[in-house]
C-alpha cells in the first residue's frame, strides 16, 4: 500500500532506482553449491536492504577469467533474502564461478552492478 506521504508528495519511491550495490560478505562453499552471504555497501555490517529494493538478482559466469561486462554472465535467479544458494552441475566441479549482483525495485528497475566476486566450485 502506498504511504500517504508518497501519495501527497507526488513521489512514487517504487520507481526510484536502487542507488547502492550489493556486496558479498562471505561465500560458503559446499559440494556443488555456494551460499552467498550478502550485504548492502552502505550498511556492510548490518542485515539491511536498500529501502527501495524488492529483490536481488544474481548473475553468474562459470569458467574463464572474471569479466566486468554483464553481457558475459547469465541470469541465475532472484532472491528475497540476504542469503543466496546456487547449485552447480558435476561438469562444473573445479571451475571458478564469477558473480555479479544488483538490487532491483518493485517496478523491476535495477540498481548498479556489484563488483565481481569469484569462488571455486567444489
């Protein structure tokens, strides 16, 4: 439900692009899966989302060198928690996976990309 402040101010904050980047605090590695422990760059020590983000997109590139070009990555999934678990196939074992993340608002407007994070698939 829209807040009265948004209605009377004429500002719909759902249309604002998230202005911060997600950061991966830790990557927990398991047999053919990674669990990403995610934070917001403006509040790295707290379990907080940016105020106008509704979910998080995770994009992956398996193998090869890390690349800052999002066109080299494939969409993995949307997450609504600060922990994201990604599963891999046995053929990917031993390869390095590279991650790019971004916050997205309820109008599906995406914020800026994170830096690239990498980990080996066990």
